[in-house]
């Protein structure tokens, strides 16, 4: 398991429209998931991350290095 498997920022938010939680990994284009709870959504997006990276590798596509760092974590 390489560095790319553990360092990506994950966003989780509640969607009233979907009546559940949406998660995404901003550094991995279109890598997102849904769950009825935040825990389920997180588990789903972590599985989606593995599938995303495996598909990129299988197709010879570049795997982005983790870059997303929300402002709350940035120090001036």
C-alpha cells in the first residue's frame, strides 16, 4: 500500500436532498460516495478510493499526489 492510499483529504457533508451523507476526495476527480450515516459514507468512499487508484493503475493513468488541504488546517 503506497502513500496515496492514506493521505487524501476526505470531505463529508449531510445532504438534505439525498437524506444522507455525501463524501468525496477532492484530489481524485469524481471519487465520491453516499451513506445513510457519516460512518457508512466514509467506509464507502474509502472503498471508492481503492477502486479509483486500482483503475488508474490498470489504465496507466497518473495518480495525483495528495494536495487538498482545507484552509482550517493551513497555517499562515
